[in-house]
C-alpha cells in the first residue's frame, strides 16, 4: 500500500491591510491570482509587480509549479505587493536554496520580509490621526 503524496506548500504575504495566501504544487507553470491567470491580470502595473519574483528566479525555477494565490483586503497595489511577497516566499521555500533568497533580498528586501508600517489609529478632536479642528479667536 504505497500512497503517492503530492508535495503542497502554503505561505502568506501581507502589505498594509491586504493578505495573500499562496498554495503551490507541482504542475505546468500556471500562476493564478484569485482564479485569474497572471498573464491577463489587471491592472498592468500590478501584474508587473507580481511577476518580479518570477523574472528574478528564472523560468526553470517555476515552470513546473502551479501557484494559486488568494488575496483579500486593501487596495489593488497593496494586494499586488502582498501577492508578490507570497509568491517570492513560495519560490524561496520550494527551491530551498540560499541563492534565490539572496537574489530576492539583494533586489528588494520587502519580497521576503514584510513592511511593518501600519496606519496610525484615529484620535479624538479631529477627522484623522494627526489633523485637528481649526479654531479662530475672532
């Protein structure tokens, strides 16, 4: 009774309020974001941002992988950067090589390490965190 188990890897990426979860398994080189294939993903600037790790890793690193990324929250660019981080982490963990990690970190550290900046919470006395209601004495 030998069971053939497929290797599946799960990672995540976060940017601002966007959270991306990536699932990777061996396949035919298909990459989908929210069930949309990467070559037709819109807007184009977000597609270019997401495909950066693929260009850095080289075609041989991902041509036999199927990556499915689910993104929610945030705006379109935050989602793109979260998906980019999840994709870069997937490739780095799947290949298990320090060479690909080093290449990602050398190019842009936020591919593998998240940006911890968040919006400051709103305080009383004004419409946002820092602005206050104006006062006039005349």
